[in-house]
C-alpha cells in the first residue's frame, strides 16, 4: 500500500490542473478513460492518488469511490473530485444510451400507451413513483424524487 509521503517523493500533484508530474518534470498518467500511474508495478487511478496526495488516505474501495463532479473521468482537479459511495456517484451519472424518450425514469405504462409511469432507483432497487395520465405529471414527480434523494443536476443530462 502506497503512503502519502512515498507518493509525494515520486510525484507532484497540481490541484488546480489535476495533473501529476514526476521528478523530471514530465506529466504522467496516461491517456485512457481514467488516468493511471504505476507505482511498484501496481496501477493506481490518478483520481485516487489525488485524494491520497491531498488527504493522506486512499479511498476505501469498494465502500468509497472517487466521483468526478463534472462527469469527466480525466478531470482530476481537486475541486472536481469528491469521495463518496456508488450511490452518490450514480446520482451524478449522465444520460445512458438506453434512456427513455420521455426523460430519465419515465416510460409508457405497460398495456396503456395513453399513460406514463415514473420510476427511480433507490438502494439498488427500482421504486415505482406512480402512473399518470399526463406526461408532464410523470416527469414532474420523477424530478421531485430526484431532488428528495439528492440526485445532482447533471443526472440524466447528455454526456460531454
């Protein structure tokens, strides 16, 4: 397990840009979906190393994860990172390719194409919010449930 002092002896982290630089002044982290740095033949996500660098502790995966607030997994600026759970991370997720045409969590009611149902994920399970005559009513109830459950404004929006 890497320590904060060992990490700081190898790399410098710039919280305003989210970039790691080695002792020779070279930017490190690769160019995949998530930045990675290898230390003693073990791969670490750069976002996890940023948390270690700034706080002294690695996130306790899988209980704790690092969420990129703006949804860009390569943006490791300190003010864009937060340690949370998979639940908080999922509430900050952009639009999925299989999202409903009526909006996230709103679908035609089964067997009745003139009604709409609203659903939301809570604790890994789908909660039924109701069936509505008006599309706008189903969308409103879904949005209010998002607010009550702490979903972010970014949830369900198109990805950048």
